């Protein structure tokens, strides 16, 4: 696609400075003049001449003494190329128009950049402040309190240093540092789930080694089908992959301590609908809920709409 300036001059990409101007898509009318027909003119050019020879190899001559020509290599040389006649016509061409910013626009852009940088600095400062406060506060939190705030616990990084008592999220669990952990200690074999001398998992497992449920942040740390957790003193097993819901909401079945499935109450098959707050706890396709004394089945993934509300087609009444 061609780039033209405001005067119609064609520009190369190197001549376009997007810090000083903008590109706007346009369609222009390009006029083509009529073309008159031109007859092709040419001549023959001899490249090589072959002469007739006798048995002695000498050139044979005619009665006038001229060599007898046997053949010639020739080529046609175009003197004037022929041109086909064409009528005048117009066509539409999509182009990009480079328009320099006005002084007022440049001033506003600089102002917006400054405000954006300021906001980014504030956001980063807030994150660092929360991280700083959290890292110092969690050392005094009980396991139950840590689990309650699990969504804001930072993920483990092998590039970070951790002080004794700090808590991280890793592999469906929360882990507390038992001593100072340096990046040099963070080798593949020293991740929180393997380095028992450096980390201790939050929450005590039950007699079968099942740990308490922890709120996943998303698909990367969601529970897999078959994972078991302890929630409100009961043991649950995930019935789906990418499970980010609380066991009492969706995607889990309560199991007995022996690991054998119990017969859940009928109402648990259709749990009461709860308004999702974001994509992490939205209902997946085929989810079953109860709402306003009716049963509903989700038609879509990431379903945050209220079943039975006017104009809502994301749920089907069962």
C-alpha cells in the first residue's frame, strides 16, 4: 500500500515518523489518461552470412563475381514499440495518508505519555508496596489466614530471593520458606515441592495426605481432573480439568475418607447459582445450577450471565 503526504507525494516507510505524525487509511481516485495507438516499427539485422563453397572449400561466385549466399542468421530489431490504444479511465486506490500532528496534538501526546508513565510508576509502586507489606505480614499469619488471602499470594520465581517465613504459590499449593532462599538455590530440583529443607507446604494434609483447597489464579495452576482437596473438613475430588471453582460451587464431588464416592444429595447436582466476579470463577459450558426454583444448563464457556434474565440465551432451562 502506498503512503502519500498531504500534497500527494509518495513516501517511503523510512520517511514516515510516527512520533511526529499519523497514518490514516484513505481511498483516492487515480485518473489514467487515454493512450493513443502506436504502430510497431522494426528492421532486420544480419548476424552472420553463410556462403556456398565448392569441393575445394572456396566460395562460389555468380556470373557477376558476387559470392553466392547459402544462408543468413538474422534478428528483428524493434525501433518503435507498438502500443495498444486505451480509453481514459479512473480507478479507486487504497492508500495511507501521512498527516503531521499539530502543535496541540504533540503537546497532548507528550502529556498523555507523562501521565501514563506516572500511572505505571504508581501501579508498580503499589505492587511493590503490597508485596513488601505482604512479605512481612504473612510471617505472622496462620495457615488458615494465608489460605483466605491465597488469590493475592505471589507465584514462586526462581529469580527471586525469599526470607524465612515468606509465602509463595506453586503447583496447586502455598509454601512457606523455612529459611532464606536465594536465586542460586532455585535449581530445578529445589522447587518448593521438592526442597523440603527450604520450603514447607501451608496446611496440614489429612491422614491420606490430601492438602486443603487453595484458590487457583487461572488455567496455569488450576486443578486437574482427579485431584483431591480438603475443603471445610470434607474431601472433594475434581471432576474436570482446569478447575478453578470452590468445591461447593462447581466441578467437584464430595468423597468419603476412604476415597469411595458417596451419593451426593440431589440438590448438590444443581448447586445454587452464584454471580461470578470474573473469568476465574465464571461457569463453563454444560455447568448445572439452580436459580429461582428452576434448573439451568450453561450453553457457553466463561458464563457470567444470570439464568433466566431477560434477553439472556447463555442458559437453557432443564
